[in-house]
C-alpha cells in the first residue's frame, strides 16, 4: 500500500473515495461544509440545510458528488472540537475514514489534510499512521477473504498548502516505513505457532537483516548451553523445538549501543504448571516482545537512523513433557546467579534473565526489555497502557515522552525495596514468582537481579500487545506495539 501526496484541492484528486476532516466547532463546521459544497458544485446543500453532520469525533457521513466528479464518493469525518485536537484524534479520524472507504470497496483513497495545523510534520504523520494501520488484516490463511473487500493499494494525501507539499514526501516515506515495520511485527505475532517457532523466528529476523542492511547472528542450543544460559535451556527442554538466541546489530560501533531485549516465547502452554485451555491459543503471541524488536530494527535500518542498537532475543517454546523443567528445579543463569522455579508458567523472566546478563558485554548506554510478562499488568492497566519499571529516571522519562507522542503510552509502576522480599528463595538466589500480590512488580524485581551496571527499563506489554477487541487502528490480536514507541525513543535518546 503506497502513501503519496498531491498538491491539489480535494475535488480534483482522482480516487475511488475521498475523505474530508471537519471540526465540530459551529463556525468551522459551517465554513468547511460551505467550502466543500462550493468545491463540489453545490451538490451537498442538503447537508447544510438538514444538519445531519455535526463533526463529532468518530462521526462519518457518505456523500455522492455525482457524475463528472473526480471521485464518486466523499466521506466526511468528524474531528471534534478544535481546542481538543491531538495527534491521536487525527490518527483515529483517519482510521474512521479509511475503514469506511474500504467498506465501500475503494482501491484508492484520498485524504484532505486539514488546514491550519499546529505541527504539519507530526499531523501528517499521524493521519498517515491512522489510515495505514487501520487497514491491516491478518488473512494469510483465509481461502476467501472477509467480505471479498479489496485492500486499498494507494492512500493519497492532498492539500493546496505549499509548505506542506515541501515536506510531505519525506513525512509519508517515514510513515510508510513505520507502518510496514509495525505490520511486520503484527504478522509475526498473529502467525500460528506451527509457522513461527524458535528456528523460523530466527529466520524471519535473518531475512529482515539481509534485506535491510543490519546483522543477525543466531546461536543454536549447543552454543546457548556453552554460554551457560540455564534459563533458555531450562524453559525449552520440554519442547521438541530447540531454542535459539538471536543477536541483531545496527549502526556504528563507535557509539555505545541501546540494547533492546525481546521475549521470544513462540508458544506458552505454561509447561508443567499448565494454563487453562480457554484462550491458550493467544499464547502464540507470547513472542510479542521479540516481534517488536525485529520490527524496530526494520524501521530503524530502513530510516537509516544515526544510532547504534543491539537486539537480543531468547526464543523458546514452553511445553509440558517428560523432559520439562519442574517446579522446584533450580537453574543457573548466564551471570552465574541461580533461580528457583516455583511456577513453570513464569518462564519469560527465566529466559530474559540470561539475555539481560548477556547485554552487559556491550557496555550499553541503556537496556530496554519488552515482554508479555504478566497477567497482573493487564489487571492493573488494562489494554491501554504498558507497565514500565526500571532504575533510571531519565530513561523512563524519555520513553514516556515517546509514548505520549506515538500514543503507545507507558505508565510507571513502583519498585519499592519492600517488594524484593516477595521473591526471596531459601534454596537459590531468587525464586521466579512472588505470590498473589503485585505480580508485575515482582516479575520486574526478578529481572533486576540479573541486570548489569547499566540503565535499564522493563516494559510489560502483556495488555497492549495482545488485544481482545478491535481498536481504532489496531485489530484484535497482535497490535505491533513497541515499534513506533522505540523508534521515536531512539530518535531522542542521547
């Protein structure tokens, strides 16, 4: 799907469906409707007379310009009151228009960029993101596509603004890369576990690296064992699928890297502490952290950003069998510390412990891990914010700002010293669960035991990566969260 720009009034753009955005404020609403009515040769006078369109958020109305028009349908989309305008409301409005146009079987959709924007770059980027991402569908295995709706092939953004035209090509090229990288992460998340397992996840990373000019090194189970990564070996030992440890790198090694660590549990049954059958199929997405890291490398490398990043992905399946790790087992991790396995369904932290220990060898400027780690964070924050914990205020503040900009919001949870005692073990350095209370925090405390002398933030994306229902521009299932957040963060991290 291509994103293009035309310096042209909306009525002159040839497309299957055109979309115009209008604020709710009475004066703006009236003047914009009069302008469009005049542009389209007074064919929409009835809308002005009846007041059927109010410009409220998420409101839409389909109009038909008639014969001879460059487009046979015009969709009006409400933006709400202008004083409450945000980038996110632009994303959602563009998503509303794009989905309405797809329902009308549009192959090309033209969007008029609203006039008098405060920040033209960010606003155009937000419109493009909302439109593009809202049209995503994972339909790879459907013999008959849903409703036989064609997927739009081109999204055209238009305006007569000369200054906007000067930046539009660059902004839309960035938007296209960010959206395609997010969709790559979504595809990896949504793929069934018989397609994506440790070996094929590693291949997906290698394919992206080969295509986009960064490096990928894949360690097999023997190399992982030789490194002393007892968590990765322990979790994977119940599966017929061997583990992989994926190392990605992009940028000049003259700079200290930011290390991105992604949990790569390609399917999580819970192991011996087996999960209930209901919703277990969602556990194909327990590698969402890994998907976000791969998607971020795709975006950063294609954007040719002047940064140095390293990606570490421990990839395993967590299966119950006669060889599975058991409750009560003790594992020795990469940095030499030991963990008592109190619950085999708390497996993500066991493999992340090895990766976080390994990260220290790079002497990083910062380390960020992403993981669908706990159900507790979903109880706390739902599906609208990622739980954030760490040891450095500046790092977390920079991530929070990036989260507000991209609307992949993060929310800081406390890591008071009192929580540490909940994961105290009598037989090992630490145990992998802390009981019923503060589950997201005790999981982060477990990870903290394995970090090196570096700035670190843990992002628990269990609620934001796996969605139970469709949102405006993110579908039920894998959301691709983390790609736009991390790319924005890397642009600003010094």
